[in-house]
């Protein structure tokens, strides 16, 4: 039983953190004001690191503030989603399929095909807007979707 407890404790142990805990430093209002003035618009943490470590400072990875690469494509998708009742319509279709009350007529089949094309177009525009798929260069997440 003891060996099971030890094994459980090893498995339940917290993993090593990816980053060290932040360091906190209390400054007076005057001290902080001086630092902010000297930083001249630079992030205060980056300025302090530069002052402390100079050329030996480890460069930080910078993420963009927004992943959107093509705002027009994102606008098209959001506009299409706003104008549609996609979630309500899909829910109604699923309910009709589950109850067996969806008649499969040529018109219904064509409507479903068009809905699939519309969803594919929105997916393509989202991938382009997020920079995950450049027009005509293939998707990083799947095959190219043709409009």
C-alpha cells in the first residue's frame, strides 16, 4: 500500500512551472514617476530589465495585439454571421433529422448544399483573416476550400 501512495503522490505532484514567479517591487510615487519618465513610453518592465541587464537582457517574444491579418475578410464573415440565423437554422435541421420529419426533396438538398458552401466560404475567410491560409497557397489546417 505504501508504494501505491508514493506512486500516487508522484502522479499528483504539481508540474514544474513554465516561467518563474513574477518579482514584485514597491516604489514610491516619486520613484515610479522617475522610472516612467525615463522609460519614455517604453513598457516599464522592459525598461527596468534593460537598465538592470544592459546588453545581457534576454529578448522577449512579442505577440501581436491582434491575430487578424485581413480585417476586410473578418468583416465579411462577421457580417454574414450577423445577418444569418445559422445556429437556429442548424438546430432546427438537427431536430428535424432526429425526429425523421425532414422531407428530402430536391429543393431541400440544394438548400443544404448551398448552406455547406456558405459555411465553407466563411471558414476560408476566417482562415485568411487570421493569417492561417493565404489565398491560393493552401491551408495549414486542411485542404483549400473553393467558393
